[in-house]
C-alpha cells in the first residue's frame, strides 16, 4: 500500500503558531494540543536547552501535556513557554488547580545567538503572540522555511558560522490506511545534511567562495582533526586549524523536532517512539548526536487508532528524514 502525503494539521487536533524576529534571526514554533495529549521525549545530544523535560519521564505523574514549544535563543529563549502558559490558562486549557488553570508546556531550543544578534531572543511576549496565531484560522499559521524556530537555524558549522548553510523549520506527514504519522523539525546541526533516499550531501559546510558545498564533509573534517597531521590540501589545513575551536566555540547547535501520530500510545510507548524517530536524524545528519548538539525529539499521540509501535516508529523515522530534507531546501 502506498503512503499518501497529508498536511501535518490533518493528524489530529493541534494548532500551530509561529512568530519570528527576522532582524534578530530568532523565533518560536508553538504546537498546542487543546484537548491535551500524551507525549514522550528522547534527548540524544550532549547540550540540550529544555524546559519541563522531566514531565516526559515515564515515572512522572503527568500523563498528558498541553503544548510543546520549539524555539531559538538557547536557554535564554526558554522564557517563551511562560507566555504560552499565560495564553492557554486564559483559554481554560490546562489542569484546574483551585482558582487557577495550569497548562503543562514543554520546550526545547536551538542555539541561534549570534546568527544575527545575540541580545534578542524569544520571550514571554513572543510565546503569547505565537499562541494567538495558533488559534487564528483553522489550524494556525505554520509554514516551512526561515520562520518560527527555524528563523536563525543553520547547518554545517564545522568550519565556523561563515561557512554554514541556512536551514529552517519544515514538516512532512503521511497516511497509511487509517494511520497517520508526521513530523516537524528545526534543523540546526553542526553536521552536514544528506538526502536519505540517495545518500547525497545536500547542505552543510560551504566552500570558501560560498558557491558550493565544501570538497570534504564534516565527518571527514573531524577525521583530519583527530589525525592532527600535516595536511596536503587547503581543506584539510582548515580542518586542522579550526578543529582546536570545537570544544569552546562550536557548541552552538541542536536539531529539535516533534513526531505526531493518531495512533493511541501512552507516555512510555511515546518515549520509545521518539527514540526510534532519532533514526531519521541519523540517516540525514552526519555527524549527529554529538556533544556539540542538543538533539531532541518529542512524540505526541493525537488519536485512538490501534497500530503496532514498531510500524509507527518505522514511519516516524522516515517522515522525520523527509522533514529534515525539506528544512534545508
């Protein structure tokens, strides 16, 4: 049976709002589940910037959440979730606690400080505005490209910010019978991006003149760094010279994403689903899950369809790979 492409909004009852500051090169993408939804999380990178990630622990009491925020600004941008909470509480979305409605909002951020400015980042006002846009129209204002969390995203930063490729945020979703699976991703990796279908490198470290991809990949640059030997060509010389900066200067990365399905899963199963979805990262980004990245994936259940977890996980890795490809195109 062939997979049918659908829009990300067709998977279930979600609303997506995006706000960006193009002059500063940062923004947020907010996904709201008005009826709440079970959600899991798997973090593979060594440097995540996240909020309320403990809620995703299968041992934590909360079985559902109300929103996930993907943002820029690194740890500074985590304030955006406060604005999301304020908006949702006013709408009565959350858990009633006495006279207050408390929404559960998780957030993960990329490092985009310095892409244009390093003194402007998502805040409560931006989070609130993104929620306002999420509830405008049927589903919100999601679009792919340099919008929302993807406003300041780049890939291929092994030789510094002047040699990287602009990326962004993107989505992809499919339908298989009654089952629906989709993903949203903001790709901001230290590594190169590859087309998972062909294995071709499609984005990453650029040549010195900025007109084409570099002769050697990020992985090869890392190998030359490790060898620490005299280089015979200019690209290798750059690898040796720039390699010393990695530990201190190039920790400014992270690919963050959400996978959605209308299959019925609990939080424990969704943590496994998020883990399987990381295979999509591994197929498309090289190197991936490094100490220089904060790679994180949320998994959200938005329906009641009965489906094997392994099937959904396999599809999730595929749609995530396609979303990553679209995020650099």
